């Protein structure tokens, strides 16, 4: 990738944007691996049934079956599991209030 030498600030911004994008992809892949293991689904399915939730700095995953679970995987490594009876908004609200699921629940 070539950068114009007459605008070093623009070149720096492009590099920084690339770094941020790489960090975002890496965070998603970590969250996908965690969700796939805990929700017992393939990484492909975890990616397919996920979305970022920037307001709580997490990724949301769900099992697309009746009675399936849902999971918020936060960037700090903490988790919030929810039964299918909870809505997405309820999950986000609980997360924003600081609720988390003890990881020993999966042992």
C-alpha cells in the first residue's frame, strides 16, 4: 500500500485505521471461539449468529433454535449467559448494569 508523501497525517490515519480494524477482527475471533465452545456450536455458526454490541463493548451470540441460549462475550473476557426467554434488550440492560455469569457455570 502506497501512501502519498505530501500528506503524512492522512497516511498516519490510514495506518491507525488499519490497526483498529485488525484489532476488531482479532477480538471478534476470540469471542467466536469462546461462544462456539460454550454454546456448543461451530465457529461458522457462531459467526453467522452474532452481532457486535458496542454499547456494552461485547459481541452477542445466539442459538437459533427453540429454547436456545444466548451469550454476551465482553472484550474484557467476562460473559453473560441468558436463556431464550430473555430479549436482546434485556441482555444488554443486564450487561450494562454489570451482571455477569460466573465462568464456573460451564465446568
